C-alpha cells in the first residue's frame, strides 16, 4: 500500500468500527543488508528494500486528523537510533492530534546498518533505550501517550 493512501484507509477502518492500526518503522533502510533479520528462518526480512517507510508519527498524525475513534500505534519504534527530545516531540505531537488515541512500543532495534547510517552506536543501544524509557515516561507524565517498551533484541 502506498503511503498517500493510508489516511483514506484509516478513515475506512474507522467508519467500519475497527479499533486500531499499527504502522511499521525504519528511519532508513539500506539496499544491501548484512544484518540477519531475527524473525525469519532465512535471516532475510519479508519486505523488499524498495518498501516505503514513511515517518511513523507524521503518518499517524495525518490519519488521526481524518478519524474519530481509531487508535494508532507502531509495530516497534527504534528509539535509540534517534535523539530523545525529537522522539518525545514527534510522538507527543501525533498524540495531541489524535486526542489520546496513540500508543508507542519501543525496541532497541536489530539492524546494525540502520544505526551506522544514522551515526549512532549499535552496541550501546540497549542501555540507551532503557535511559530513554525512563526519560520519556517523565516527559509524557499526564499526557496523551500510552506507553509500552521492550528491551528484547536480536543477537549481535
């Protein structure tokens, strides 16, 4: 499905009475992947390198603006590959537009290339995620975001 079609699909799901919609995240995706994908026997992801990866929070904000009841979340947000204040602001903005219909699931990530292309350290992503979880809970206290996190990662 094309990114531009997602708000229309969200509106249809909302009208049909669905509860929620999840959006997948990768900030950047290399054409050639060396890291083994942890979820498949082949070690390769089930999507092609040409798959569209829109910004999760921009897309959620756009879909929230055209729906009334549909809840939104992500399939896992690779938080440690990004600056914490940027994460807090983007998610908080989408959640404000959605009026408390947003949840976030965080992960340390699995793809070394993604971290390297972003200039982030892959090897310390788990401690960074744990630090981010504590900080985001404080930043979002009393706010619109429902919060879940996982520190489970793939083998290095």
